[in-house]
């Protein structure tokens, strides 16, 4: 998989998912429904790559051998004087753009790791400045929400209220929040986060922008998830307290008193989101709750479509972007030309045409032969009629046979790289009249004309279609 392929497919896929999620979550809808939609979009963003990873781990089925049909061929003409120039596209040469994109991709991931580490360090610094707060307690809300453990409370000099901690949760309240009722509503909000499991799920939800950092649609998912997580918590907390207006007032007041100290990005759930433009939207979502119906049927259809399209689109992108598996010519710096074509042909002394299942390439004895692609050696040895033979299987399932060899330089089971030396031209086939390579390509139960296989270069100016 190339970096260009990963970036291009991810941009298209995350764009489709973000567009679908935006359509399904357009207002008015319940906040919890919208949050679920964006969660689904974020999970589906990873689905093609999960499928690709699982597929890569599945062992390939036992390769079926190339059928040994009656060998007809070997009629090599006198060597031509037309020289073949060196094949282009040496497999060892990696395009500069591929190196650049790969470096950029990995560099972006390292930057995201560094940013997350910086957020963690900033969080720890804020915790060091905190002091225990015994004047306000969250026992009432912990009991109402069925929490196993009541979170502690602590005061911080400034900033937005937030929740942190894995083993022992702690709610951090800025010193500017002095009103007991406002503090009580904030405690209820943060306890609702605990009951929803947001402290655990939030880092994973934000992970989509870390992996697909180059996609603006992944960042859209991250922003929408942050917003709808808080809106859903607002919705549930308002139901818990039974007073939407008081809750909205506490939300607006907290935003006002913390405004001189903007909220910094932290790997935790904060009561006030960093972008103040979301406050008006949250208040509207909280107070205008009439005629809100989740678009459940559309959501189910969208989920089904995503589950179906993920593997299909990945497969299509693989075939469309990855290109030919062939990366090297079979002959390099040689005198070579086609002497016997593929198909039904007449032979001297024969009254009827007979089928030739490959092509014969005349070349000097001892001419080096190279693997045209990454492949696995299926069989080596001397085969009746074919002479010394090498059978290989390519990554896409196609198989190739190299026969009438003078020397075999690989072993059964060996993994070949493009351009790796595999053998030398000879004249070991039955009734051979001169040195040549008998080449076959076999796929899905039938032989293919090697001269028409897209991307396969036998020798330069031969068949580099």
C-alpha cells in the first residue's frame, strides 16, 4: 500500500462519512442520537483498514498448479540482430514522491503523538495546581446515576470545569465558580459524563483526527463529536436536574466567568468547549426541544450502506490505485524477440493447427531471466516436454511458467522480489531447435496471452502495455 493510495482513499472515505453524518444529524434531532451518528461515522472511518489488516493476516489458500498440457513449441528462429534496450522501472528505484509522501504521513503521526503528549503534560500541570474542595460534593448525583464511586472535587485557579482520572475520578472546578447552585449543576454534568462512559470513549473518538490528520473531514468528525458529546450530556443532565432554564443559566455563567482564561485543549471532557461559538448552539439545543425525532430508519440504512461500501470501496481503490503488480522486465540487456506466438499455430509437417499455450522468446543461451514482480516459487525442476521449468505465483493470484531453461537459480517456496534473478535461457524443452524461453501466464483456470497481459514487460519494446 502506498502513502498516496492511503491518503487519497482516506480523504474520499472520510468525506463521504462526514457528509452522511452531517445530513443525519442536522437539527432538530436529539443530541444523543446525533452523537451516536458521529460515533458511527468515526468507527466506519477505520473499517476499511481493519478489513485490510484482517485480510492480510488470513493465510493464502494452497496454490493450484499450472496444468501440464502437451508441450508444443521450441521452434526458435535464428537470433535477430535487433537489440533490446535495458528495461525501465528498476524495482529498486523508489519514486521520490513516494518517499516524500511517506515521510510526510509518518511525520504527521509523530506530530500528533507529540501534541497528545503535550496535552497530557499540560493536564498534569493543572492537576498540580489543584487543591481539594470539601465544600461541594457530588454524592447526590452519584447515587441518582448509580455510580459505584463518588468522584472527588478539587479547585483550580482558572479555566473551565473538567473531569479527569481513571481509577479515582476527580471533578475540577475553577475558583470563579462560587455559587453553590451553579457548582451543583456542574457536578451533575460531570457525573453524567462518568455514567455515559465519556471519560473512556472520548480519547478513542478523537483518535480519528490523529490517524487521518491530513483529512479536513476527520477533523470535522472530531469537532462534531466533541460538540454532540457535551450537548448529549447537557440533555441528560437537564433531565436529571429537572430544570432546563437553571441548567442553561449555569452553562452561560460558567462560560462568562472563564472567558478571561480560554479553555486549553486537554485530553479530558470539559464543561465549556474551547470554541465559544458552540455555546449559543448548545443553549439552543438545550432550550428548544420541541418536535425532535431521531432519523432512525435513515441511520440504519446509512449504517448498512457503510458496512457494505467499506470493503467494496477499499477493493475498488486497491485495484484502481495500486496499479500493475509488474515492476521489472523479464529480459534485461539481451537480444530477444518473439519466435512463436500464443494460440493455434501451424508447425512444419503438421496438417492441423495446434494450440500453443504460451509464447516462445528466442534469446542467447545463458541469457539471464528476472522475476517481473513480487512472487512465490511454486515449483522448480525438469518437467516432461517443458525441460527445466520454474512456476511462480504473483500476489494477485496469477501464475507464470518459465520453461526450456538452461539453469534454475531459485528454490521451491522462495519469495521473489521484482528484478530478482531466477534462471537462464536454454534449450531443454522437447524438440527445441534453439535457445529460447517458453513463457506461460495462467489465471482463473485459463491460459492468457503473455503479450496481452497489462503491465508485463518481457523485453523493452515488446509488450509494455
